[in-house]
C-alpha cells in the first residue's frame, strides 16, 4: 500500500506535534506500507531527502504567512504525487493541501487526519473554509485523536459518519526504561535540580509557560524548559522580573537521550497549556511512560483525558496560576501521591497508547478507506 502524507513542514525544520505523529505513522514495515512525505520548506528552495529511511520532498517556500508556508507549487505537486498513491493522508490544518486534495483522482483514497481546527487566525479560517469543506466532502475517512476534537469543531459536525477516533501512540517501551548512560545523566540532573519541575514544548503563547514561571515565585523548586520558540526572550525577561531567573533553565532543543534523562530526573511534569490549540499533548505519553506525575489543564480537548485528574494527573483550571502552583506543590511535597500518579500513568501509557496499537488502528483505517474507495461508495 502506497501512502503519501501531506503537511506544511517536517523534520528537521520542526519537531514535536504533527511531525511526531507522521514519523510514528511511518514506522510500518516497508513490506506492509510504503510511506512518503510531502511538505514545504520553512523558507528556501525545494529539496529531497530521507528522514529515518522515509523519503521526504519539501517544496520551495518564500517564507510563512499566518503560520502557513508560502509555497505556490505545493498544490500542483500534491496532485501529481497523489496520482500514484493508494492513500493520501492530509494532516490538517494546512490550507494549501485543501486546494488540491478535493481534486485527487477517483482511485485515490483520501484520509483527513484532523489534528485541530485553525485557532487564532479567524480571517484565514474564513478564507479557507470553502476549500476545507470541499476536502471533507471528498474524504473517505476523517481521523481524530479524541472525540472532543470532532465534537468541538463546527466544521466537522456535518461529516459525523466519516469520523474515526484513533488515539495517538508513542514508543512507550523506549520511554519506560533508561540506558546506563541515561540513568547516570538523570542522577547528575537530580543532584543539580533536586525539586525539578519539567516542561517540554515550543516556547509559544498557547503552551502557557508564562504561568509556570509565575508559579515558581511561590514554590521551592527549579524549572527546566525544553524547547525553542518565539517567546524565549520574553520568558527570560519575565523570570528576571519575578526574581526567579536563577531557578529557571532554558535547555533549548536537546537530543532524545537528554530529554529522557530529564524525565527521569524530574519530580513532576507540568503541562499548563491555555488554548484548544493544544489538542492532545503527545509529550504527556512520554512523561507517563517514564512514570512521571503530571499537572495539566482542563482544556476542552483530549489533554485532560489522556492524563486524568486524580488518576495520572492533577488537572487545574486554564489560566489559573494559583491552582497550578498548589497542584505542583502537592506533588513536590507528597512522594506517595507522586508515586501513585506516576505508576498509574505508566500503566495507562502501556495499555492505551503504545505504538503497535496505534499503527494497527491506523492500518485498519487505511484498508477501510481503500476498500470504500474501490467499491465506489
């Protein structure tokens, strides 16, 4: 089965989020699913390369506008590539894909992987809604990671019969154990940061990291933030202004082995996102697999359903620094609570969010879409 994944940008230009999901979907053995990826450059001329053995074509981009690459050749290239595929997986949102996928050949199955609505760009959303609706009418299946993603989307309401819920998955086995080197590194970090609060993600507004820095003012703890983004300078200035700069470490983008060492050194994983742009929180799966208790927020998305309040996490109201502070303090000061939440998280990660389960579910979606397309339904 030949599968083409379409999205706006991919590794190594960006990591996490949707690129992570695409990478996981490309873990099928090549004799079962032949994957390829079509994206745009962040900025620059087109290039072709391999990432983890998967061919990637990144078309020319003039830059970005409304967080979307200005890649005028992308729709035509997607139509050309789609003709030779059994399945095109359109990872939404990406409006340039919507200009093409509704016009794919009748023989090509189309799966819309709806990761989230367009959030924060109301004008762009209005402009591209007609193209998105055409895409959804053409789609054979619409995949969402949780019921809330579909139920909260006004655009998806008319296509309920096409919805398929497939929770994301990760290599939880890998995150559940450390090498000797990773264990030694975790011990070093634990000595340096004995009460580490860990945050992982892009340094962008919807991640809510400013609330985490504000909470640190009233906590006996150290904060490590892993990730890069436009808000780094602003967050650094905020830490200075609040007098906590000596207890905040901006680690930037670091290798996977270092991320794992930090997970095993930390006392609690903080996930304080503040808008529905945070649709799932895949990094929660990695923290859970590592046995780390979580503090997350009560977003109307999958986030509080992945790590559940009182079971694997403490869930606090969105934008509530006082409750965020209190929840972090409870876990830091109560090792038995931290252990109970962490143990439950590891169990849930293995039972619900393993890679094999994720791939098996998606392979069924691929096969159903192809069968449906070939039967003419």
